[in-house]
C-alpha cells in the first residue's frame, strides 16, 4: 500500500470566463477560476495524489498547459485517464480524502453529488469537506489538499482490498484460536 498527497490552487478570474467547477460539479457562481483547463482544484489535487505514489509524476507532466488539447480540458476525463493508467500498472484506489479551503462557495451543498461522482470514477470511497480559512488573509481563490491510499493488485486475489481483508480475517481467526483470556 502507498499513500499519496496532492495539492492544487487557482486564483479568481477578474472577469468570469468559464463556469466554476469543483469535483466535476458546476457551481452557480459569479466567479470563475484562472487556469488552462477547467480549473477543477478538487480533481487536480486527486490526480496528483494518485500520480505521486505510482511514480507517474504530477498533473503538469501528464497534462501540460503548453499542450493546446488541454485548454479548457474536462478534469473528470483527465481523472478517468489517470485511473486507467494506474490500473494498467497494477494499482487500485482504496480511498481519497479531500479538504477544500475557500471562503466561497459552500461545498456542503454539493458534498454528496461530488462524493458520488468521484467515487464512481475511482471505484472506491471518496470524501470531501469544505474548510473556511479562518484567521488567514483574504483568499483570492480556492485551494484543495487530497490524500490517497492505493494498493497493488495481487495475482493471488486480483484485488488489493481483498488481500487486506483476508489478512485481517486470518489475524482475527488466529487470535480466536490461540489467545485465551484469563
């Protein structure tokens, strides 16, 4: 098993040029974020949290902003591509957890929608929470931190989660058979 950490941030556009998208969900907002793609900080942080522990670099290496095909790119499609790459390398996602730091918008209104959308793509639990930057200078954008847990798919079971469950089950059975409480 490996742990990954991802981070992304984008500043507010002076003039709204595109929709505000977080976790693949479009928010009703008078603001938009600067960036080459759709500027989805949630998905970008998740991508980096998956690329690092698999040795695939970072989002800028895989989807450089110098490549015209990445202009206004759909970050959800980028995430799907990353999942395909790490799966081909023999990894599976166990879970991803994200913290979004922003004065606006309110993440909680779309929490379940975002969690369901990303969970479906990564085939694993995904959680997100919004955090207000209390006591910090006024933020001029949105930042997101993501932590991932991934596991190698094993040839014995085909699934890393199954191996983990089997180990825990075997340990529990061993304790039941061999440990006597006095």
